[in-house]
């Protein structure tokens, strides 16, 4: 069965690459992206992957899961294009921020087997974590399929209520940006104190990474 991505940007590329690294044949992945250069880039990075310029029956044929990996402002148009072909798909997984399952279902013409996820940018290096919600319409097989896609780029935390994704968007979705700001100011302070730039960066990054590892392994609050 095929996994089809609608949108071939950084997050889709990272997840697709993670799937291949975990043993899924690239021929079992299809990616729809309207930009010629991006399709060529994907084909070079993932030899054997099938790419399409638009959503067509051929792009969706045989898909067990479709991943909506477009920008939030493109979501409605992407869903409308997908709607005629989605009936036989086990689940649709959205990784776009802000688009709720009820809206996605409406744009898909009433299709209800929607899994919504909020990943974060460390997924680009296989170290992400995603909050995930699925309504009752998604069966166990659909949940497993969605989790397998997301776990190719990191960890998964399931939510019982869709509203929890708002908090996850603020915490893990937006959190890396605050980490980067913190690292930037640590580096800047170290440089102002006379350290070389490359040493300042290494010290700041390893301090943060080591502290996180200590926190994860410690039993203390």
C-alpha cells in the first residue's frame, strides 16, 4: 500500500525520508507538489518515490493513508482537490497547524476518518514529537497507520480531546523557537566574554542537550 503526501515541503520530506530509512520502499511513497524544482529535489533525495504535480486519481490510487502536509492557508484547496478520490483511503492525516477535524471533514465532502497531528521542527532531524488526535470514526488500524507515519520522524503523544492540540502547539510545536532564542543569547554572551564563536556554539548546544538528557534520566522533579 502507498502513503501519499499532499505537499512536498520540509516536513513531508523529513517524514518520507524517515519512512525509507525504516525500511519502507520509496516506491511505496507518492508526493504531490506543484513546484517542478521541488519534485525534482524529492526524486533525487528519494530515488524511486513517485511524484505528481496535482492531486489526481493516479496519485491517490492504492493509498492506505494520505498525509496533508500543506500550509494552513492552502488546506481548504488541498482538501477540495482530494475529496473526489479519498473514499477508499483508510485515514487522512493532517500535519497542518490550526485546521480542525470538523473543517477538514467538511472540505473533504464529509469524509470523517481524519487524524490530526501537531509535529515540531526537530522532526527534520528525526528527533521530533507530535501531539495526535483521532475522532471515533478512525479505527484502530487507521490510528496505527497514522502513528507509523509520524514515528518515522520522532515520538507520538496521543490526545483524548482535540482541544489539547492547542496546548501542544504552544508547548512542543512552538517551543523549539524559544530554545533557539535561548541558545542564541547563550552564544552571544559567551562571545562577549571572549570565547571563540565555534566554541561558544558548541558549549551552548551541548549544555542544553546534556541538561535535557539529565532531566529525562533523573527521577527528581
